[in-house]
C-alpha cells in the first residue's frame, strides 16, 4: 500500500499538480455556493444514496440493484441541474460579473456613512408613519429592476430619501435602489416572493423577500401600517428593528468590505487582550 502511494507521488509533474488544484478549487467553490442554503440537505441526501449504493453493490452480489443504479445514472445527471437550479444560477451569475472585478469599489468610510444614512432614514420614516423599500445592491447586478423605475443617479442623503418616500410624492410607491453611495433609481418594481409568506405581510415585504431570493441584495423595509422596520437578505427577514440594531445588521453584512482597507496586522493587534479598552473606559 505504502509503496503504491510513493510510486503515485513520484509520477506527479507540474501538469498533474495543476490538474489536482483545479479540481480541488472547483469542488471547494461548489461547497461555498451551497453553504447556508437548502441545497446542503439535498447534497447530504444525494451523497448518502451514492455511498449506500456503492457499499451495497460491493459487499453483496446484487445484480438487479447494480443494473438499476447503472441505468439510473443518466436520469440523475439530468435531475441534478433541476434540483440545484438556484445554486447553479448563482454560480453562473458570479462567472458573469465582469463588472464586479473592474468597477470602482466603495470606500469603507463612505460605505459606513451610507449604511448609517439608511438606518437613520428608516427610523425617521417609521416615526412619521411612511412606508419605504430601500434596496442595497451588492455583487449581483440589479439593472433590470433599475430600468423599471425613474433614473436619479444622486448621492445618498437622508433628505432625498425622506422626500422620495413622502406619501404625496410620485416616487414613493416603489423601491429605491442604492449602488455604492448613489441612489440609482426610485419607484422601481421588484418581484414578489413565491414562497408561502405570513398572511399579514404586505406587498413591500413580499417584494423584499422576492428580490433577495434570487439576488444577494439587502432590502430595508418600513411598514406604512405599523411602522415596523425590517431587513431582508437571502430570502429571510429580520423584523422589529430600531436604528441601532438595523445599523449593526447592515454593517455585519458588509463587514468584509468595511475592514478591507484595514491591514491584517492592525486587525490582529486590535484583537489582542491588552489593546482593548477596559469596560470602565468604554465611551
């Protein structure tokens, strides 16, 4: 056994190493795509069936079962794209995001200011009893939804957002889409969620869930009836938020971008016990 392993290693060349690394990266990429989604359970069930089939056919002489598994393979190859359709779509979207590699990245301080403006505006709209639907675009492009609204291309500001969502304005009924630190468009139409949602959720909440089910966008919703602030991401919704909690959740979603400009050695020093402020010195 050991000599066979050494013989295999001795036969490796640069082409073989690159080949193995590419296959490893593809499998790692696929696991990252399904992480945190419903596909994880489907993948576990599929792997369990494959292991069970291989084990049973190797231990027992099951001629009919072996024939069934061998002839079911083509049908399984057809079923995999159907079962993992959302994950495959997400993978193709990432491959097609050439603009994400070459467009200007938002500066961390400017991004944090935008998130704070959104949280503060949501709190003010809630206290005034005005509904709102604010979309934060991330890696997945939302141009098809931008084109359904009115183009603005203006800097994000609390005054502008309050004016847009004022009940008597012509743009208050749709969604505002924010790209980096600019309001791209207002009064945009979003897809409604196809999932079974709670009966008391209105159109704004269903639209926020519908958009986040197919994209990686973050949607902030302010209910016009109850004033409840919610945030949707990845087809899930967190409700009953205030300005502070909303800002913390938004910064958690953007943590990697907010810390991108900080060197790794600085973040390491900040994590050391003696570099932290005592509880009594905290502001």
